[in-house]
């Protein structure tokens, strides 16, 4: 399905960037053995998913595709 705009939308990019920042925060605080910072990073990851979903609902996500089915003649 390459070439169908898989994930190339503002909603997808924004959600992934926020989640990536959350992973970085959680990873850094995990190495520093600071549980509160780790859970803050996990919360940021969740926020990234919610922001991406909200942006998709606002029309900034991928548009639905209409697949055509070939009809058999005969």
C-alpha cells in the first residue's frame, strides 16, 4: 500500500513527535532512577496519542479511501 499517504499527515507527525519526546523523557529519567520523571514521560506519550487522535477528528488526518472492486463480467 505504498504511495497512499501512509501516515504523512499533520495529525500523524504531531502525535509521533510528542510521543518521541515522551520516550526520551521516560528513558532519561529511567536511567537516572527517578520514577516520577519516568511516569511523567509515560504521560507525555499518552498525550501524544490523544493529540494525534484529536487532530484526526478535526480533519487533519488521512482521508478515507474508496476502494473499487472489479466486477466479473459474464
